[in-house]
C-alpha cells in the first residue's frame, strides 16, 4: 500500500478515471509505482531504486528534486505565487534576460507559456501573422504537440485523431539515414558511425540532396510556393532520435526562406545543453532559426515553455493582445532561473558531452555484438538505439519483443524510453547529471537484457 491505498486500487482508479492515453503508454506489463526521486534516482513504493535514464522524456533536465532548483521553488512559493502580466515582476525580467543572453542575435523577444504545445501554437501563429502565408511544413515522424493546432504539425499517427486537426500542415520525408532510402550513419554528426555503402562522399552528401529534393516536391505538390513556417527538431525526439545529414537543416532553411517562410527550431528536447557540443541543438546545424521554441527541460519538470524570436517577427503579433494567465509565473521563472544557473555551475553541458560520448561508443560495441541492435545514434545525452529483427532486413523489432527488453531492463533497475514511428527505438535521455559510473551500470544492464532476449529465442 501507499499512504493507505493498495496498488490494485491505484490501478483501478487509473483505469476508471485517468485518460485513456495514459493507460496506453504504460511501458510495462507490471506497472511501476514511482513516488520519490533524487537526481538520477527514482524509488517505487516498495523501496526499490531505479536509475532513471529517461528523465520523464528528457524533462527532468538536471535531476529529480535538484537541491538548488528545489530551494529556488521553495523560496519563491513563500514570497509570491502569482501575479499578472499587468505588473512588472523582477523574477520574470531577470529570467528573460538570462535566457536571451544564451541565444544569438536577433533572438531576444520572449513569450512564456506553460507547455511545448502552447509554445509551438504561438510560434505558428506568429509565423502566419509575420509572413501573411498560411502553410507549415514539418518532418515525418516529428512531434510538436497535442493541441488541435500542433496536432497538425505532429507527424506520427499515434498522436493524431481522425479529424481535420489543423489545416495547412504538410510534411516532408524525414531525412533518416538509417531507415530512409538514402544515406548512411557517416552522413550525420555523431561520435559513432558504421560503415554503410551509400553514394555519399565526405564533401558531397548526395543523401542530403535527395532529402532536400523531397522538400522541393512538397512545394511542387502541396504547398503552392508560399509558406509560413518550417518546423524542425534539431534531432527528432519521439520520432526515434533521428539525426539528419549534416547540411539538411541548413539547406532546408535556405529553401523555406526563399519561399517566404520562416524557420522554427523546436528545442523542447534538444535544448539546454543536452546535446553536449552546443547549448542549443540548432547550433550544430550552423543555422540561426527565426523562432526557437522550448519546454520540458527548461524548468526541470515544472510546467513551463517559451517562444523566443526577433522583434521583427514578433511585431504583428504584438499588435494584438495575447494573454496567458499562468505562462511564466514567478514560481516557474524562479525555477527556470535556477536551472540556468545550475547548468553553468555544475558544468552540465560538458557532462552531457563526456558521458554521452562514452555511452555512444560503448553502445556501438553492443550494436556490433547483437543482431537485433541495428543502429546507435545521437549526441550528448540524447541517444537512440534502433532495434531491428535482423541487420539485413532492418525490419523494426516487434512490439512484444521491445516490451520484453524494456521490462527486463526495468527489473534490473534501469528505466529507459521508447520511440520511433514503429515504436522500435530505445531512447536514452537521462537527467543531465548522470555520471560515467551510472552509464556503465546502464550499459551492463542493457547488455544483460539483450543477452537474455537472445538466449530466450
Ligand atoms: N515538441 C517536442 C519536440 C516534444 O517532444 C514535445 C513533448 N513530447 C512537445 C513539443 C510538446 O510539449 P508539451 O507536452 O509540453 O505540450
């Protein structure tokens, strides 16, 4: 029991009274009853400890109940919970100033929201007002939110309903160099590579050209030469940690701008140092977006999101009156401010690079050891392991097999995530405080789970 309530009753209430989607995304046959966390560790109601290698989908960026962040929350809760945009509040102004100092010019106008969906909603509206165009293009497999508007941007039917969720949203082929028709792992910017026969040379990535042609085809077939916005995650998250060929975003941005559109980087999963080499995911693509959207890790799990853009793009939007009751309230800003301080003080970005690269290199050894590990990719602590029936066919590993591996990993004390349009990718996106020792523990457990699975066949 937990605080007098039995596990059976908890499950019953969840089935009866919680939304159906919540039921669906339970990874495990035997559910987990998590009730406490500290940094990279979680405890269930029976006192078992788990190493959290998923951080609630990369949301608990610094670690559960991070002391500095918790202290900031407590202090602000004792001072003031809520005010309104009518008044000036030092906590909010202080945060916004810190945030824009981390972004390149001309990105300096911030709108604070409560979630990533709200942030992308706002970004699309701004793009439409600024350009006078309507259509938006996203990459297949992407996730940009679950609100009626962003559901149109999201390109994964698991998260879509059969209603016209958002008019004017189109998508282009995701430049996935593993599962897609062109390219190989050497086309992308990652510390791990496999040799794969493809038509690319180091200075001329033909795979990239092909995927850009696909985008051109969207203009030729669906979007009549005028576009409001192109949305792209610097590395796809829910889509299965998909990394694009090195120049893809740069060339896509160029094309979209030629067609009168603006470019939006969805940094909800890739931001705040997670990719290790850079603070923002877009920086590795050598582009400056017109709008950057963020959420999840921005406040270490406290509800918050943000849209950052230029004065020029914000202008038509600023002419109307936009109001968001809770967006960027003093508590959220106090927390988010402590998050930025801790990232700097704890040298978090560096840790992501060091531990992430170690993980990637070791995972690549497991890829070479097991037939069912097709691909290992990612940067920093944003890692995907693509599971296949066999290396030859590259068919996705069936769902029940994925569940078996996840369950076994959990039973040995490690929590990891799952994604990809066939649910075939294991996702490693831990709190950014994980150490090399934690990584080694995870690697040993994962190796054992793969071994167990192979033995059982
Ligand atoms: N963009 C990306 C890349 C995401 O991963 C998510 C959440 N999974 C969102 C947007 C939407 O964020 P939220 O759930 O906070 O609305």
